[in-house]
């Protein structure tokens, strides 16, 4: 094996059928990791969690709570309690029917909650993209490793075939020599 076979340019041509300059970022990163015999996988959850700001973590918690049964049940109880207190309990209700103050509160809650949920969804989409990129790198590495194993198996088969042919030729030569000796 020549030293040229262990260069990144040769590996790019061998595994991707492209020049090193034509490789994308993920392919170049994968090639670098393969050349160094290092792992390609990353724990995307850890990488993503470590880069989150306080506001992003808070938005995720609010979004998680806002999309839970606990929130729905608590919110339903508050609405029932609000209407019950303002309709039947208080003689001078602070928000009489049609509950205009309640509508204002619900509108403000929706106005704040919607962007918070969207921020959380945007981060989840970014995390999903990172996860997909990681999956691509892992799948690509596995494909390259399988191709390498196939090459090794083919080489071993060819080596064994050559060895078998050499042994057979030796046996034929020995038989011919024996036949000549007996014929003389």
C-alpha cells in the first residue's frame, strides 16, 4: 500500500467519488473522523441542552406545561371557579357576565403563550435538524465501514484463491515430476 492511499484526497475519491474540495461540511467532518479513527456520533440532547440560555429553558418548561393535561385541568377549574364566583357567589361581582375581564386575561395569556410555544417548537425543529445530520453521518460512516469490510473480504478471498492456485500448481508440478521420473 502506498502512502498516497492514506491521504484525505484519496479517501474522498474512494468513498465519495468526489474531490476533497467538492465534499460538503458533513462529509468532510466524517472523512476527518474516519481518517483519525474516531467516533462520529454525538449525543444531540447534550449538545443542544448545553447551548440553551435561561430564557430558552424557561420557554421549553412553559411550553411543556402549557401542553399538558395538568394545565388543561387547572385552567378548566379556574374558568369554572371564575364564572361560578362572578355569577352566583358574589353579590357585586368584579367581572359580571359576559366576563370581559376574563376575556382580557385569556387574550393576554394567549398572546404570551403562543410566541413561547413557537420559540420552543423552533428550537425543537433545530434539534431535529441536528439529529438528522447526526443520523446522516452515522449512516454514511456505517456504509463506508461496510464497503471497507467488503473490500477486505474480497481481498482475503482473492488471496486465498491465489494461495490455492499456487498450491494446486505445486501439486501439478510434483505430479508431473513423478510421472517423468517413472517414465524414465
